């Protein structure tokens, strides 16, 4: 199991039990090293003292906070530990909110919440209560030198948690709005049909990072002394006639001709009803 990023007690009213958090996901990228172009030797970053005009070892480094221009106060790890709030060791549930009320834009990093020794039963109780009530818990926890509001929600096999962005960290963009009066009824009906034609089960395992795979293939080709083949560029033509573009999109999905004809000529309500009889039958069977 992965190493814990936080360990302490979760308090639920007067119930308290030990838990630990460990990362639920991490980004996978291909990293590169900086080399000297002439001889391909690794470049080493040197920590340099401006006053003495010489490099210094890491053992001589301390943390400092600039409280005035070019004036610093030294801060050590013990100072930071002394002022850590109680949430550094205790994750206190503050309230419960309806799951549907939580906008995903607030979700930041994801973690698994696992019970520590002796906390299995109250952990299972909270998990089952969250799952059946359709509520999420909001708790406060301090980690990585910062106090977070954390959302606890039931997953398939246990409790998941997400650190939450604070309100002042969410960008409020006035220009981010949608004028739905621009949408015509027939266009909307066709768009719904296209959505229906692309409907599928959520299977995240079938998606891969093509960029990373292409980078890996390029690296292997260069190591083998082979020529690097460029990826064909995508050609995206501007959409002039939305209805025509939607019709062509549906045709490419090889829908029956009778459906395409019905969509083109029917009223919006008839379009949706006539175009999806098989799907309705499957759901009601």
C-alpha cells in the first residue's frame, strides 16, 4: 500500500477513530534532463550565496521570511510544528451537505481514506451512512503546511476524500456564460440524437495518453537511430451550417436512413421519440 500523506483521528460527533490518507491518483509524464549540448553531460544546479559570491552546500541552508525589503527572520521546522493547529492530527467533520449540491469545480486533490487499527467498525458505519443518505461530509484537516477543507464521500469500496478549493480560489469570470437563446429547437433535437449515438458506459481504462505514448515511441526511435515520423496534423474546418454538420455527424455513425429522415423533418418532440425506440425498449425491458 502507498505511504500515508496524513495520519490522525477522524471525529464524527463524539465518535473518534484513527484513519490515514494516501494519494488516490498521480499524473504520469515523461521527464527530460538538461544536458550540456557539446558533450551531453548532466547540468547540475548550484545554490549560490549572493553576498559571499560563492556556492554553498544544502547543509548551510535555513528557511527565512522577508518581513521588510532585504530583511529576513529565520524560521525552523520546530517553529512551524509549534503553531500547527489541532487539525494537523485531528480531522473534524464540520457538517454534512447533499451530494448533488457539491460543484465538482471545488474538488482539488484526491485521496483514499483508510481506517487504522481499531477504527474499522466506526469507519464502516460512516461509509454506509454516507452511501445510504446521499450526503457528503465536510471536514477540516491540516497537511503540507496548509489547512484544508476536505470533502469525504463514499466510493465503491470505501471513503474517498478531496481537498477543496476555497471560494476565493475559484476564478469568477464574468464572460463565462451561455446564451441559450441562440439554440434552435431542431438543432437541439439533432444534438441530442448525436449524444445518443455516442452513448457508452463509463470505462476509464479504455482511455490512454496518446501524447505520452508518442513521446515514448519517438524516444525509442531516436535511441535506435531511426527517423522520427511526424504525427499527421488534424484538420478542423469551421462550422458554417450547424444543422448540416449535425446531419453529417449522425450519418457517419451509420444510423438507419429512416431515422435520419425522421430527424430532419419531424418536430423536436417527434425527433427524440422516433429516433430512440430501441434505447427506450432496452431500458424498460
